[in-house]
């Protein structure tokens, strides 16, 4: 595959660029310490575990589209339900919060069902040139 902009053959699919620059991190540390003070001698120990994902700057440029989450809308609905137990103003505000959350959740679910698959398929056929940095789309038949 040659770059459509500069003609270089140093190109990779965005999926490969993304996967090669993403690393899973899992570490465990143990620490022991001690000290002496006027009140006496003391000591302590700690055990820590860290996990996460590390991504390069290049990976951020090659990242795939993401689905929209609905967790915050569910929290909004729960808060709105609790507001219904208050006075007339809180009830009115609670109804507004619930309605707005349902509207936003429907939009997010629609995006995830209709637009996201199209964007993801398009991303799967995008290429990055490692010479000029251009990202281009190349569909295969």
C-alpha cells in the first residue's frame, strides 16, 4: 500500500498502528520502612498494585471511534427520581432531569447502533503514512 499523498510504501492500517502503541501495565510493589523517635521505634509495610493502559502520542492520532456511554444518564435518572420526593419545585426539576436524561440516552443508543458501526468500518480501512503522517482511506473490494 503506497501513500496517496507522498507515494511512500511505509504505511500501516490505523488498527495496526493503534495496537502496536498500546500497552497494558500491571505492577506490584512492596515497601517496608522503619523509624526511631523520642516515643520509641516504629515501622510499617505497604503493598500496592497498579494497572492501566499506556498509549503513545501516535496512538492517540490513530485511535478508533468509541461508543457513547450511558452511565451518566442512568445516574441522572436516579437523581431525578430522588428529586421527585421533594417539594413541588424539586418534583418539577426532577421530571425535567429525567426527561433530559432519557432524551440524551436515546441519542447515545441511536449513535451506537447506527453511526458507530459506519465510523468503525471506515476506520478499519484507514491507513497512516509513516513518512508524511497523512491518514487516508482505502477501501478494498
